[in-house]
């Protein structure tokens, strides 16, 4: 994370001697291939570290799931976060936190008692109280310890390295996960886990995967370094060791990309070679040394890529360009760090990756149990290549693809043309990184089925669901117009337009709530306005089913609060992600402290109306954490401060919609619509 350390005059002289041919023995700083525990040797991950500490440092600490491929630096990140000096940099009142790191890499047969013993031993060591280590290893003892921490004003942060050792262990049943969730909800406790895949995908049973425990996590994805972080890793340690590699940075990144593990190997090879040769570079020799060590991991990456990703890379290797129909695959691969764009255009992250590209997939390395649990391992049976999702001429079945409209967390949306019904449509396709993820595919399809229950003039209609090359897609109404957020780029709207948009959006939400669906991501970017002023609410991708009241009225009366059941409904959204867009979240949604009901949508719509009237968001902060603090604790500026002509009735309505307490808001979206209709008459 630190910027490159400056090296002293003696180090500079050693560098000059080495590069001028005067051989000086330099200690190679790139030899470490295990988790980095010394924070002075930790490079990169500035954004990820800041995000994790912003969540831990919330008034109620929040849980994080660190997800990344093997050799990407997950363990090093957890050790860095656990370091007391680093905590002191990022946390106010850091002494009030007790951190404990439980390394599960070699504990795949851990028992429940062993788990509690290790937890208590680590906590005892952390706060210097050996009596904690003698606590009886059971659930009740944890509760008593947390009651003591509450009296002392102390917060507990538990870091689990390779948490899939727990999720795959039969000893840890549903009761265990319910207990972890309970103490996180009722005490100042948060978890930071690391795993190669989303936690729910690694659970040994579907029942455990559906546990509400996994809803408390926000994912932090570890991918390749940024270019700047890669440069810091190349230049910092080598300069401090007296043999700067910065002049060779471009060549190093040509073979290693921005991947920290490959950068470490490449820097090590360059450092040893230059040190031994007196500064004379024989590039072929260096690359041969690099490949000797890196080939196993390069093969592992290739073998565990999806068929579509391999097709994209093969096509690029042969043609030197990205075909139009593969651009969505390319975008995912670029995000993961397997493609890099620089001043020469797009390229594979490593010029030596082609040594393994094209080989038949095979398990060439001995995998640890963690790898087997974490990766989608293919059998050794020959498999026919599936046809590409978007065919060479740009079709998905009878739908001709026209252009990409954008992408989100779960997938990409295309404008297309239905050749049979002769109409434009929008097609949402599951992101390529989820193609072989059966749990995500089920969630994606359940989203479509849930949204297809809604038939309303202000909700984008679902036409059909299909599958191409094993990847599901959703065909929906194509809405031509602008998003409300785009309209607001030109400033706030006139009052009658605000009321009209509010009425239509509220009516759409009333329809959804009547059918037991909470949107959970109402924002100006998810509201389309056609040229005629009609509103269409989009993207039920974070929608959640709720239990309807036993006596639901057939009319539009929706006054009973609809609450979601933890036990009877599966989590349908992308696992581990804080649901929604933070600036539009309700307090209960942002804090994770209360069950999210349809009243959360009313709060979010209130934010949209505030924004539409004033041109500003009511809750903002310079950081993610500050925004959450504003939502949960602070009152927004008065609408009148920004908009003198705002009618008192509209101001009062929006203020009630944005009450911190859900019980003080309107009881239903239909009530909001009726109140707005009254304003239309009187304004």
C-alpha cells in the first residue's frame, strides 16, 4: 500500500556499481512466495484496504467477504489489515477494537470445540487476558465474552483466511451460521473472510447456502493490480535493495501483466539476472527463468477459464483483435486483469501466456482441497466446445443484437430486434464470469420470474426467458427515452413534472409491493422517462420476494407492512453485495440492522423526489462510510434551502417519506401516490 520507499545514498551507490559492471551482492527482495506478514513489504490494494476499514469503522462494524483467485494476495491482505500499526492508521479509537485472525488453510477437519478454542486463544493474546483462553469452548461462552466487551466498549473483528474450510465442513451446521449472524446483529462484531469464490457457492448444502448469514457481507473482489500499483511493486523494493528495476518496468509488465504473483516472479528473475550479470540483460534467459516458475499457475488459469473466455483469448491470439460479438467477454477478462490496454492497444496480460493458450484443458498441478472446493474443476473427459453466446453475426436466437446498452453487477443489457414480432427489445445476459455458476444462474432466472409477475404500465415488461450456450437471458420491453438521472444533469425539474414522475413511480412500486416484491434499488438511474413523459421503473435485479399478508385485499389497499421472511425465501441478489446504491439506501438498508421491507422503497423514492426537486442528493459524503453515516444519523438540508418555490405540501410529503424510522413513513406506496395526486389538484 505504501508508495515506493526512498533509498539512501549508500543504496544509490550500490545501484550504480551494479549497473556499471562492478558486481555487488544484492539481496533479492522478491523471493517471498507465501503470505506477506510484514506491512512494510505490502504493496498495492489502496482502494480495497480503504473500503474494508470504512466498513469495519462504521458505527456498527460491517462484515466483508474478500473474493479472489488463488495467488492473488488474499492472505497477505488479511495479515495487513490485522497489523496493529495499520489499524491505527485507519481506525479512530483503534484500541477499542479486538482483532483476531484465524488461518483455516490447514484446518479442513476443524471441530466446533477446536474453533472456539482457537477463537478464545487468539482473543486472549490480542487483549492480554489469558482468562479468556480458559473459557469453555461453546456458544454460550462467546455470548458472555461479547457482553463483557459491550461493557468495556470494545468491538470484535474476526478475520477468517480461507473461510471455505468452514462452509465445506459438515461439523458447522445451520445453527452455527445462525449464531454468527445473531451475534453480528446484536453486538459490535464483524467478520472479514477470504475465499476463492463467493461464500454461498462453496457451501456443502443448499440449505446452508440460503442462510441469512451470508446476507450480512459486502464483497471486495481482489483482481490484478492497477498499473500504478504494479509500478510501485517493481520500483520500490528493488530500489531499497540497491538495484532499481524501474528502467525495466515495461518489459517486466509485458511478461507479468499487473498480476502481483507474476510480478513478484518476474521481478525476482530480473533482479537475480542483473545482479549476476553486472547489469547486462539477456532477455531470453530472464523470460525462461520466469516461465519455469510461472508456467504452473499460467496453466492453472487457462484450465479453469470458461469455454467462452478461452475462445475469446484464442481468437485474439490468432487475429490480434476483439470481435464485436466477444466484446462483453473481453470486458470481463479485462476487468479480471487478463487483458491490458496501453498505448499499443489491447494485449494479453502476459506475452508468455500464449505458451499455454490452445492446449487441451487438463489438471496439470496438484490441487489443494481449497482449490478443489473453490474452482469449477472440469472432468478429464473430452467436452465439445459450446456455441458462443452471441453468434458471429450478432444474434441470440431470433434476436439480432444492435448494441450494448451497458452492464451491471449481474450482467449486460443489449438493444436487439425481434425478427419474428418485428419490434425492438432489450436483452439482459448473465455476465460471463457467472456462466458456469449454477447458483447465480438460478438467481438470475428467479429475478426474471419474479419481475414477470408484474404487469403494469410503469414497469418494463418481461417478454420471455431463454438460454443460449448454457447462459440464460431475459428478453424485456425496450424503453426509448432518458433516465431520470440523465434529465437531472440539466438541473431540477418543474414541480408538476416532479409530481407526475413521483405518482407514476409510486404506482409502479405499489404494484410490485402488492405482488410481494421489494425493488431495493430505486434511484434516478433506474427510472426511465419517455418522450411523452411516461415513467418506466427498470431493473428488478436486487428485488426481493416478501411474504404477503394472509388477507391481502384484491383492491389497491396495501397498508399492511410486508416483511421478508429469513427462513422461507432464498436470497436472490448477487451474494455478498450490499444491496442497492448507497446514496439512495434507507437507514435500515444501509446499516443492515433491521429487516428491509417495502417501506425501504418508499424512503428511496423520497430521495429520488428530493433530487428531482432540488437537483441534489440529500445524503452525501466524501467517502462511502460518511454517506452511510449521513443516511442513518443526519437530517438532510431543507428542500426550501435549495428550491424556494417548492410547495409546502410536497416538501412535507418528501420529508415524511425520508423519515429515519420506517414506522413514521407512509404505510404504502399507494398512499404516496394518492397524496401526490392531491398535490396535483391543489398545486
